[in-house]
C-alpha cells in the first residue's frame, strides 16, 4: 500500500492513488474511463457513456433517503500534462508519482492532477462508501475539460435526472463558487518566409525556471509569460543593439493553451564574435532578475550552443513576428465592476511553434461577460490585419451566471460554516468551469462548486492540502446527508 492510501479519508485517497496510476492527459483519458466503467459494472451500478465518451453512473438512495431529491456529482477525467525540463515523463504511458510533503501531496517533477483528480476521487469514493447517507446519486464524469471542455459541449441532453449538481473543481478551502468566466480559443497564424542559413554560428536562447500556473486563476498574480518575455528581449535587441546582426529560427514556447508558459526557446544565428550577444543576454538577464525578483525568483536566461538550422527567417518575417508578438496584449485586460477583486477579462498566450512556413500561436481568452470576449477578439483581429496574419476563433463556451438565491448554495453555506467555524466566501472565479455549459444543456440545474485547497495547478509545482481534503470530504458527505 502506498503512503497516499494511508491518508484520511481513506477511500478518497485510495481512489486518487489509483487515478494517478493510470495515465490520463487530455485526449488520452480512455484507459481511465474504461477502468471506472468496468469497476461500476462490477459493483452493479447503472453505468453508461454518451456519444462523446462522458460517463454517467447512478447509485440508488440509501435507506430512508429515497424521497430526497437526487444529486449529481460532477468531475472531469483529464489532467494538464506539465513536467520539469529535467523530468523525463511520458504522460501517455507513465503514471504520476505522488508523494507526501508535510501537509501536502505533490508529484515528482510533474503536474499532480489533483485538478480535478481529487474531485473525481471524491465522487467515486461516494459511490463506493457503503455507510454514506445520500439520496439517489448520479456521478457525471466528463471528457477533455482541460482542452476546450469538449465533453461538456457534447453532453447528451435528457440524460441526467437530478436538478441539483455539485461540481468538484474548486481549488480553495473555505470558498464556494457560484459563477465563472467563459472563454474562447484564438489561433494565430503568421506566414513566414524562410531562406538558406549562411551564418557561421548558431546558439539557442533559453528562458526557463518560471513559475507558470493556471492561466485563469493565476493570471493576475504577476507570473511571467515565458513567450512574451523572450520576445521582449528580441525586440530589445533589435531596437537597442542594431550593431548585433542576428537571424532567428525555431521560436517555440509553452505546451498547453490553459497554462502560463514556463519556458521558451529561440535559435539565433550570426557571424563574428559571440561576446556582444553574450553581453546583451547577460545584461537583460540581470534586468529581469532585478525586476522580477519576487514574482520569478528562479528565472534563467542564457545562451547555449545548438545545431545549425538549414533555414532562417528572412528579415521581413523576423521583424513582423517580433513586433506582433511584442505588441500582443497578454494578461489582465479589465477587472470586474460587478464582482470585487475578480478579473473580468483576460487573455493568455499559451504556446507558440514554428512549422510549415508559419508561426502558430494559441491564445485563450476568458471573460465573465460576453462583450469582454468580443472586445479581445476585435483587438486580435486588428493586430493581425496590420501584419498580414490570420486569427481564427474556436471552442467558445459560456460563463456560469451566479444565482445567489440558490437552495443548494444556502445549504452548502450553512454546513460549511458549521464545519469551519466561520462563514465561507461566496465567489465567482476567473477560470473555466463546466457549469455554464452544463446549465446550457440542463437549465434547471441548481449548482455549486466546492473543493479542497490546490495550489499551482497546471504546473509541476501543483500540490493539494491534506487537511483541506478532509474538510472537503466532511462538507460533501454532509450535503448529501442533509439535502432536501
């Protein structure tokens, strides 16, 4: 038995350990889904999958609870795959390796998948727990939430029987979420011309050691976007060191659309002495470390030798890419007037890569209001028209509009206050929860979102607070026992 399975509540941690053992990054959740479906069949629960692979499991009410309203517990099956540079990890084949670090559970060099693995584990533990008082339970497990909420978008109508839903994807103890931002993907394509590389020297410029994090809940924290910062240096070099003649090739950074990029790389080709370029890099590294000493204490910017690329960007393409990406807005666009201390609208440049005579960038736009999304889309459209690029928008999903008079909110608040000894915070989150999409398909659902404290989600520093998991389990099980 692993050390994780010895934690309390035992059944929840047993399930989380099992989830970690089965690889389940976005678009590769099938092995985990099949494991859960087969387990449900062995337990003789109703279990079914819809057209896009979402799982629905039903458990009859416990004795004496048959006349209570049924409740659906909802979680998603996938996790964000992020690993440290020095951690060789294949997320499609290798298990996550969780371990206990004081009051926290974290993973060895990778994302932990507590987002939303703890919520998923709690729903499965509720199904397995024989002594739990509960009405009829439905457990809805959705596919590919982290890459566009595809499971929620394709959810089968007229499938759920419940009108009360508990979403398990909140990441802060003592908080209840009743609303969230909507979002839309922006795919930016910049045509480039490549020419033969006749330069003598080739070095890779590396920016790494950044904190990264969730591009929604961490967007206001000052965490630095590696792609934007690397391009900032390229623009600085171009504007202040015209005597250093470099050509660029292979600009890449980030790995997923919904995480703040921690690393970025560009190949620089040049003739002559490396000393002036080395000096410019070192001076800019000092500037960044001074400027970002608190926000990014582990930042590294350096040159390293690399294999000579066959082609480089022509000067027009190079200037266009540097100027466009340097001018591209990133981060908080506006704070909410309606909800105190919450970001209203933001965008995050998640990844960029050079391929097939174009530079491709993926941006995630988030907003609590539809007009906020539209405003950022119009900004991006204007920028691309200025530099002969293209932008396409996809995966638009709605926000979740708060309902402060919700009955399940009132019950959850009452029970949470009793457990905590103080009133929980009722909040709206600047991140994408599936609740808005699910309510679009099931408009009568009465929804709250709860969960334990998880920090640094979507990064290898992700960890979940062990005492908060126990508090969350007490809250969840009491809601199920007292719902009327």
